């Protein structure tokens, strides 16, 4: 949850109309109404509270590691969030520190355990501040101290810039990226992650073990389906030529004494002898 109960979302592409609520953006500058990011080196978001002395809440479960008045920060509360979502990969855990500056009262003590939503203080204008607002910042675990600031007084002097113009000029912008994150973008992602019914866990891709398929030796059995052609059985029925044998009627010569004897043929005809 956001550290203040406000209706506006820190909707980056549409912030132009919200500059009265978010007066200075993460990596923005102090020029009124300039909603550009990545141009300045402001390491947090300045939020104008909805009412004066608005309650400030812990954005996540955590432990109070700082609750004191600290010079230009004014009254500051720093919470340590151990085991919270890693902004780079929500499936991993990391430690982050949320920092709340310029408070009026402080409602927690160092080493208190707080739950998300616990009231830790109220907004005001203490320290180096020109109007009532909450400077809200989230430091990475690697940040050397809290609330981290991206340039030192000496660096600012060397650049011959006053404090605000050093921020406007983006002095130490690389350090902003290295040691802090955009706090409200992060909290929006936490909300989205929790509300997503299917957690945004990366798909565990089990290595594809390709079991080699036993390759049966290719016996190329070409089964050629025989073309069944109905064979034309040409049955040549050769009607056998019945050759009627020439029956030669033998001339039976009947020897006779009498030469005038008739010759009788085999068919019985009698041929008269001449
Ligand atoms: Zn600020």
C-alpha cells in the first residue's frame, strides 16, 4: 500500500495532470509542473498529503531502523523490509528500506516491528522542505545509508550548484538508479503481483530430455499389392477337325473263272463287268 491514503495513482504516463499531488517525481526535478523523469536526481517521490498532518503508514511489513530528527531530512522514519519482493524479479526475495521524510510526529520507536498499514507518523514540513509533503523513498539493500542521497555536499560544491539545482541538473543520477528504486512503481507492482491469481512465477522449463526413439532398422519391405487383373483366359476351343478318313472302298476282285463275273464292290454294289 502507498504510505498515504490518496485517491491518485502514480500513473507515470498520465502524471501531467497530477503534479499538485506528486510534486517531484523519482528521477525528476524541482521545477514546478515539470513532470519529466530521468532528468533530475531526486531519489524519491514528493507527495502532497490529502489533508494536513495526514497519517503515514508502513507500505509493507518491516522493522523500524531509524526514527529520529535528522537535519535536512527533518523527522524521519526508515523501515527495513527483509524478505520482500526483489524489484528485478518478484520470485526472488531481497531487503529494501522505505524512508519517510519531513514528518511532524513520529509514532514508532527504533526496532519496532510494524505491519503493513501501521501508522508510523504524520506528514509535515520539517527539515529542508518548502511546504508540507512526504518525501517517500525506497533504498536498495546495497544502499550505504538511509535515506540515500545521490550526491554529497562536496560534490554539489564542486559542481557549483546549490542543492535544488544540483537535483535539477541530475547530479548523481547514476547513483539514484544504483541505490534506489521508484517507490510507487514498486508498490504498484506488489499490488499487481498479489492480485494476480496466477503468480508471475517464471515458467519452470524442465529440460527436455529427448529419449532417443529406438529406430527399427528400416527393412524396406515393399509390399507391392499385386495388381489383380482378371486374366482373360482365352480359351481357344479348337474344334478338332474330324477328318473323316477316306474310306477307299477296296475293289475286291473276285477271281473267277468266268471273267464275266460281276465285280462286287465293298458297298455291295455290283459292277457289271464289261
Ligand atoms: Zn523529496
